[in-house]
């Protein structure tokens, strides 16, 4: 009986907290949104930033012509950057390194971690293709000296070489290194380094703004009940559940 009373008391308290929130109607909320003025030029720059950063060179060129929005980098460099990224994703690491050096030799000269990760990916590809002797020789000559200078590199090298100890990599605790996601990770790191060398943001602004939108809605949701954008792909306002 006492437990039942306490339960009812908690329910009343919860309802009181819920009803204490400010209720903003759809009409009021839409008016507030319409009162916020955003320049079309700023929206166009945001779109161009996304296209350039993600490497959609054809779409960026078309958007430049249609909107009159100039990109902040030469669009020709996007094609070169994407060629590097695709080479890594395809496992052609030597080709990727050569292309990076053609773009800007200082990228790898000034970023030892990136260079190590590319060499690590090259070792992974040798192991993937069953070139065991070549993999061991490459690890000893190219990666081991770097591991002696950097403890983090040494740990990553040991983790990679551990792949050789397992005939069935599906049972290997580091088998994820042979997964496509590892190639994508390395490709993304190279892509970011090239963008940074071109004085461009390594990440597009749009995803960050969408995350900020979700965060702002959650913060406001603690104090008010209002129509939300739950599906970012449609950006439609949805009334809160009654």
C-alpha cells in the first residue's frame, strides 16, 4: 500500500515537471524560424564547402556555374585528391604515396604519423595478398626503424605483424585490419592531410551544423515542448507527441 502511494506520488511529480515546460505551438515556432534571416550567399558557400571537401568535383563545377559561388580552392586539385583517396581505398598504397608526393612532397615529409599509416597499410596489403616473405622484409626494413623511434608506431606494427600468426584471420583478434574499413580510415586520413595542406577545412561544415541542430533541439527540449526536425533528410517539422 505504501509502495503504491509512493508510486503515485512519483507519477504526479513527473506530470508536474512535464506540464511545467513551456509549450510552443507550430504557428509560433514557424514564425520564429521565418524571422531568422539567412543570406542565400551563405547557404551557397555552405553547399560549396561540402562539395569541395567531399570531393564532388563535377557537382561543384556545376554548382559554381549555376549559383555563381566560387570555391576557395582550385577544383582541379579535387580530382588529384580523389585519385589519391581512391588508390588507398583500392589497396594501391604505393601509387597513392607517389600521387601525394606529386601533389605536395611536404605533406608526408612533415607528417610522420600519416606516412607510417600509409606504410602500415602497404604492409597490410602484402599480408592480404599472401606475400608473407615480402611482408616480413618490408616490416623489418621500412617499419621497424620507425617503431624504434616511436612507441605508438611500434605497438601498431606489432599489432599488424600479428596477422601473420593466424591462418584463419576470422579468428584473429586484430583481423579488423584486413577489413575494408581500415582502408577507408587510412584514405580519410590522407584526404584530411591534403586538405589541410591546401589551407582548407579537413571536415565539411554541414555535418557539424546538423549535429549542432540536434544538440540545440535537445537542450531546448529540456525546457519547452515544440515542433522538432527529427528526420534530417526531409527537414520537416514534427509536432511533439501528445
